[in-house]
């Protein structure tokens, strides 16, 4: 099985990157940006320079733009060209808790017994089903927070396409939640794995994706901090089955301006509820929510998966 880790960075090799490149059964692809140190070096793995990205697809590069985490989509294309069976999309500040167990015994493509939640709401919040039920996942529609439902839970066997592992430490919550709670989390492994009858948010920080779904998984540029959240909603609308799994990293979060983050998330605060409702009827309705430049970037990305 071909397994590829994909990330992007503006830093030198972090502690997380050092651990990822030490994993012998994974290939590491790091996508550079204009702010990435010119002398960036990996002992084991592939570093893709800005010049190499432009040579690969200048139009896509120009449409995504620079100095943004959405450059990571080039890493997804690299993984596709490497014929990856599984792609791990990670952040360079998410440090594997244990290099001996991270990425082992993956649930993707296997029959797995999980906690299966049923809700009448348009979306499911996985964070609310844990021992930290007072907070919520980034990208969950805020209008649904007081209505979240976890009373209907059964055991069910599923075969997931995506395994979204959680993160201890500073979790992936939105700026409003972080400003209010400033949590330091240790998620109870007994809460996992879980899934639901409705789509829910997952991120690109510590997530494993079956390679066959790369064509539909694109980190949309020019929509702020909803890039990976809308990607998650879209692939689920296309039929991708996600399972949320126990924490396998510690997030030592890079410094953020929370007010800036909140501005970058506003497109989600305003649109996420209507988006998940529309996607449930028609996955391609996402195009109505994207600015033109983002929709064009998605079209350029999908050209690399021409099956003709």
C-alpha cells in the first residue's frame, strides 16, 4: 500500500515534520511557499519548491495565489501522481503523540464497528459527542449549536473512506469558541471511533483520505478558514464516508491573531448552515457559494484527474 503524507509550511522543519519524515512506511511531501526558508531541507521526503509548483501547473498556481495554506492542494496532486492509496493531510504544528502508532492500523477501507449517531439536524458536530461537549468543531454551523443531538446512538459497522483523527492540546475549534473557552483538551479515546447519519466537519490537520477520493477533495482558496471544511462537506455530499477517530497528535498551535481568524471564518458563520442543506440535495451546489477565482481553481485542479 502506497501511503503519502502531505503538508505545506512557511517554517523550517518543525518537531512534527521531524517525526513525520522518520516514518519508514510513509512518503512525505512538503509544499513550499514564498515565505518558506530557501534552504528548507528534508533528510527523507520530497520538498516541492515554489518554482517546481509553477512548472507543474502555472495556471493553478496563479489562481490559488501565494502565502496561503491552500498551496497544499499541490501536495494532493503530487500524491495522486505517486499513486497513493492513502493520503494523510497534516499540519506542521500537529505533533504525533507516538511515532510507533501514528498512521498504523488505519480504519480506511476496513469494516469497522463504530458509535453511530443519528440526528435530525442538517449536520453533526463530532466534538460535542466527546468529553469536551462544551466546545465545537471549526466549521460547524453556529445556528445549530444549542440544538445538537447525541441521544440516538447505536453500534454499527461501516467501511470509511476518511479517518479524521482528533488532536489533544489546542483543538480545532473556531475563533469564537477559542476566545470564549481557550481549551486545553485531552480527548477520551473511549468516545471513538464515531460517525453519523449526517455530514460533519473535518479538517486537513490530521486526516487520512483514501486516494480514490483525491479528485473530489480540494482545499478551496479565497474562502478564508473554510478551505478544508467546505472540502470535507463536499466530499461527504459526493458519498464519502467519514469516521472520526481518537487523538493521535498534540497540537502545539502556531501563533494566531484570533480576531483575524474570526474574520477569516465569517464566510462560514454566514453560509455553513445553508451550504450543508444545499449539498445534501446537490453536491455541485457548492459552486454557488464559491467566489469565481475559487471555482476556477477547483476546475483547474480536477483537470489532473481526466479519466478519458
